[in-house]
C-alpha cells in the first residue's frame, strides 16, 4: 500500500490532454483531470435528491482513472469497447493495489459501477460527463472559432442522443441556443 504512489499516478491525469479536443485541432486542450473536476462539480450541484449524491461525486472524480496508463481513447482510435475496458481495468487494478483494502474496494466498486452503466447514479454521471464536454465544446468554439477541424467536430451530434435526463437535456438545449447566438 502506498497512498503516495497512488497520488503520483493520479497526477498523470493533470498532464494527459483530452485527445478528442486534440484531434479536433484545439490549441491548449484541457486535461483529463480538468474535465473530471468540472464533471464532479456539476454532479454536486445537479444531482437529483433521490440519488446518492456523495457516491456520484466520487464516481465523477474517479471515472477517468483508467486512462492513466491506457490513455484517453476516443472513437477515432477504432478500438473495441472490450479492449478499451480491459486496458483501463488493468490500470484500475494496478491503482487499487496501492490503496488500503477498504479504499481499493471502493475505487473498484465505483469504477465498475460507472463502466457497467446499470444504476441510476452511473447513468446520470455519464450524462453529466457528456454535458460537461458540451460546455467545453462551446467554450472552445467561442474562443477558437474557425480554427477547429470541422470534419472532426462531432461532439454536438454525439451528445444529442446521449443526454436524455430532462433537467440535463434542458441545459444542453440552452448550450445549443448560446452556440447559435
């Protein structure tokens, strides 16, 4: 067990740039850690009262840890979901070995729950994850304008069908309005 080593591994997410933005031609793309942070803040303030908010915040903070070794794999990488899962799972197992048994079990439990997408909490966090990406997309469009590679700019189309929670869909629609104003 070594919390020191675990935190050193987690620090790598501060250096790992989000590949989807890099592929789209974004200059100074956000890191995976920056994305996870804002996702967690959004979950904190948007989570419905009937869901386990604390668990969801933890899930949002931890959901990208598998990318520490696997990298930020995007649909453009043409990797099967099974292979992506196995690569990220290997990282989660490695990280969990650096923690106490209780913390190790919590990390694995939260990560697997998010990946399986079977609980209301995990589904909600996934949709907030996508909504956060849309906030970032709008910010990049406003700050970088036509410097973006439009052929690779599929973020809005992707989010359209993925965000289904009514309160999140309402926020998404407001982002689209701001995009077009």
